[in-house]
C-alpha cells in the first residue's frame, strides 16, 4: 500500500498560564479555558469539539473560538481539539496538585487541512504472547471507527493526515492510547500490543452476589450523574434483576423509549429521536445497532438520556438527540 502512517513518540508540550488559588480555598476541581484560532489567519474557530480524556469532560468553542471545561480533577490528562477542515490536535497536560480554580491555556491554533486523507492499517496483539487479538475496538480522537478481525488486523479507508489520538481496547486487556502521526509514504505494518488484565479469584470462594462500586476510576462520573438523578441509569445488579435477553430489552424500562422489531432485530428510538448515539466506556460508536454492540453479560452499567436537553456535556454532539452510554464490566 503506497499510502500509510508513521507512529510519533514525541508529545506536544502545552504551556499553562495558571490563575490559581491556594489548595483548600475552594472546590478542588479546576476549570480549563482558552481560545482556538486558525494558524494561518488567526481567526477564531467556532463549533470545534474540545474534550478531555475520551469525553469524560467536553464541549465546543463559541463564535469567538472560546471554550471552557469545568470540574477537571488534578493530575495527568489528554486534551483534544477537532474541527472539520482542520488537522486535529491533542495535548498531554498535568494539573499540579497545589492548583485549583481556573487555568488559562491561552491561544491554541489548528492548521487547515491541505493534505488528502490516507488509509490506515495496523494489527493488535497480546503484549506477552504476541498472539493476534480479535474484536478489539479501535477509536480515533474519541470515536470508535474499526474492530480488529481474527488476525488482529484493522483497516480504515480514510484518515486525515496529521496527529491523531488512537485508542485501542478489548475486554480482558488494559486499554492503550497512542499519539500517531499520519502521513503519506511507505512504512511497515504498525503493531499495537495490549497488556492482559487477568482477573484473579480469591483462594476462598464464598457464595453471594458481588457488589460493584462505581465511585472511583472510569466509573466516577457515572456514579456522580446517578447520584444527581440525571437520566436513567442501571447498575449491574439492576440489570441482572431485570433479566434482559439483550440490551434493547433493558430499554423497555426507560421512559420515552420505543423498541420495535423487524426481521428478528430490535430497533431502539425515542420521542423526536430515531437514532440515539451509543457510547462504550466513553467512546462514541458509529454504525452499529444497540444489540450488536456487546452481549448483555459483558455490561457493567448503562446510562440513558432520552432527549437532547438531558444529555450531559461530555456526550453532546451537534447531531445528538438522545444518548445510550454502556460501561463494560
């Protein structure tokens, strides 16, 4: 294949201009803000998506190119900025433990797309054995775009040249995120290795229902939205109590949801929304029916937002009219 990609190890450094208050003076979270500009004309770029860590927190730039992301925890993060017609940019940044309040990122520029898209291909393997991994989900800049086949390979027909944030995950393995520089030209076949995340049983097995706690890690935001009563949520124990055969069966318990069947396949819609967006572990899934996403036994929790007015900022998009968020076990 004459067009290909090269991995880029280097990271772009983002300089933070901090306007902070002493630790403990107010809420421990931080608000990031800045302005997105065209690198050639210095004109503001409105309507660009700006998000942190696979849409855990996200939003859009206004007509002046300004954005503001609130409630960000201290520690390392990845900030991504995207706009159609421009090359996307991602930054690794770390918010120091002694900073709270507002952090100004100043002016950030995007370069207009002048290069044609190119194909992208790679293989996903087990980091220990080197065996290919099938059914790995592959995301680019927060959106799932491909799934690896039985040989661990995946191909994407068209990817914008420039830096992208590649996210690869599979059940039973630790997800990886890599910054990749996409450009035209010959290269070897890219190889991404996932470390296994084995589940070790205790030496003594006690019968009983296992409780799942959602207060830490990737499920922290889920727990907070559930506590605040935003949308309709299902924990693993609630899913088991409902005895659904597949994910669409669970939607029958959601206000405003409509489940219709045709040729043995269920379709889920809502009032004024015929096609809800679907997310898995915070990543947007394109072109898949709800029941094709994963078996119900692999689901750890579900969030449902049945109208655009109820959708949290991290799951908003210009076309979103309803959202179903699935968290794996």
